[in-house]
C-alpha cells in the first residue's frame, strides 16, 4: 500500500473514533441532564440515540427503566402524602424517635399536646417533654421487642382557667433495627374518660352512703321498737314518726335519682310545647305559701312585664321542677322572719325568673359547686331539712335541656339569688340527647 493510502486510512479511522466519542459524549451529557431532571421531580423524556456499543445500550436501558422509576417515585410520593394526611388528621399524638431518643417526627396532635414545632425535630425527646413517666415509657419500649402500653400523667401546659393534669394512654412500638432501632409512640388523651370514671365511682359511693344513712335509722328505730319501745306509747309514736321521716327521705332520694337517670339517658323525656308561664309560677309559689307562713317568711311574687299571655315553648313538668326546687331551697335556707321574692323580667329572646331570699347565703368558694351532684355546703343542715343534695344538679340539667341558663349570686348571712333565663322560642339548644359529659353536674 502506498504511504498516502496508509495516512488516509489512519485519518479516516481517527475521524470515525472522534465521531463515535462525540456521539457517546452527547449521549452521556443527555443522560446526565435527564438524571438531573429526574432528581428535580420533572418528567423525563427518553434519550434519543442511534449509538451502538455500551453507551447506546446504556441510553436504551435508561429509556426502558426511567418510566418505571418515575412511576415508583410518584407512588412513593403519593403514599408519603397519604401518610402525612392520615397522621395529620389523627386525634392521637404520634411521635417517632431514633435509638438515641431524638425526635424524628411528630404529627399535629403531638405538636399540640406537647407544644412541639418544626425546630423540635432532631432534639432529645426528654429535653422537649420533661416527664419521668414518659422517660419510663420510652425506655420500656426501646428495651423490649414487644409493644408497650401504659398511662402517663402530664402537668397541663395551659395554666388558665385552672391548671389540670392530663392523663395520656401511651402505646409504644419498637422499630426494627440492629443493634437497636427507634420507636413509635402513640398518645391518646384519656383525661375526660378517667375524670368520668372517678365521678361515676364517687357517685356510686355517694348514693350508697345516702341510702345507707336513712336505712340505718329505720333499722335502729324498728329494733328499739321491737325490743321495748312498742309498749311505751309516748315513745313508740315518736319513733314511728322518725321512721316515716326517714322513709320519706329515701323516697325523695330515689325520686331524684330516677330524675337524674332519665335526664342522663335523654330518651325523649321532654314534651316542649307552648306554655303560659305566669299561671305555672303562681301555682309553684302557692304550693309553698303554707310552709313559708309557718316560718314567718314574707313570700313575694312580682310578675313584672309577664302576664297570662306570655308563652314560652318548654316542657311544663321540667319548668315546674326547676321552680319548685329553687323556691323550696329559698324557703328551706331562709331563717324565720326573712323574705323570699320571685321576680320576672322579659327580653325579646328570653324570660328571666329570679328567686331571691334573705337566707343564710352560700360561701364564695362553694358557689360554683352547688350544682354538683350531692354537693352540700352544710351536709348536716341539708339532711336535717330533708335535702338530698341533688336538687340543684337536676335544676341545672333541666335548664340546659330547655336551652336556658342559670346563675347564682350570694353573700353569706345576707341571702342568695338564683336567676334562670329560658328562651321564648323553641331554640336550637333544646335537646333530647344526653348532656356531655353524662356525669356532669
Ligand atoms: P339540697 O337537697 O341539699 O338542698 P340542692 O342541690 O338543692 O341540695 O342544693 C345544694 C346545696 O346548695 C344545699 O345543700 C345548700 O347548701 C346550698 N343551697 C341551695 N340553695 C340555697 C339557698 N337558697 N340558700 C343557701 N344555700 C343554698
């Protein structure tokens, strides 16, 4: 071969190599751009190439797997989004920690429960929530392959209106990992549940005690009568009167308990109908007049703007029970020669009835509690006067069921005023469902 031919072949081969390298470089550049686009989450177009050889094969393989990778990434993002929505919408607080007890994740409920925010991530959990009980729950979860269940008490983060501890049920799940993974902790606020349980227990204890006391008296009087007193005419009549009194107390207690049970069940017990208020108030007042006069009490009734045509929509029996209870208390807790006054006023929306007395009054600290079941300022005095300690809790329940409100003001030794507002129209607040919580006063 002549020398020039050798040169020509050499230059041609070099040109071909440069061309191939150039094409490969273009493909490699295109692949790099596609990977950058993929990283940025943009849709990736296929790489056009007619190149043969390893780079061409790489580009074609890339074109085949890119849609699969894209759809997998999209699915992961959708799943992640769904998970975030689910966790964000959960009433339970969810926290994830790593093996060094650092916060990895907290959902919105956990943020609200413990006052966490985005800056909390990465910090030690026990630095963020200072609770020895939580520390125990974390250690118990991380120290075992099994799930942990327990309860912790936390001091409230909101000291107003009054500080109260929160009771949280904690469910801890260790995360797999070697030598140790982290943990997921789920918190459920059970404060209301525990408070209701305590109220229920107190209620049962109170009912048992209240039933036992008159029963014990009846038993003691009966035994004494059977022993010897039956033959003593003066004594036996007195004892029989005591037995009658105690039986009446038991009867009143059972009636009040039945009223409360009916109110708690909320089973359509009300018949809200147009009701002329003035005649009903007059009847209630007249029914206590005898007792008031026997005590030398002045009993005043001021209808104000109310007349016999003033109508509210409410259950008659409920309103009667409210008025009877309030007026009866006013007469009961007002010493001789005092006064009891019932005054009415009217607005476009409601009727207000105030029952005021010049009686013994209620100490400031007891005012808010008189509507609680079995709460009595002076137990002995209330029992002596035939009280059950349930009257005002029934009144409050009834007033709320009619969609009204009740308030009390009092000064010890000067007197007490209970004011009830009842809506004139059949308001949306009227309900036949139980008030929540069902054991509320
Ligand atoms: P009770 O059957 O003991 O009267 P209530 O629920 O009706 O129960 O009242 C609760 C407590 O509130 C009473 O024990 C009494 O201490 C107090 N109280 C209620 N009304 C009056 C009032 N008009 N004057 C003073 N104290 C009252």
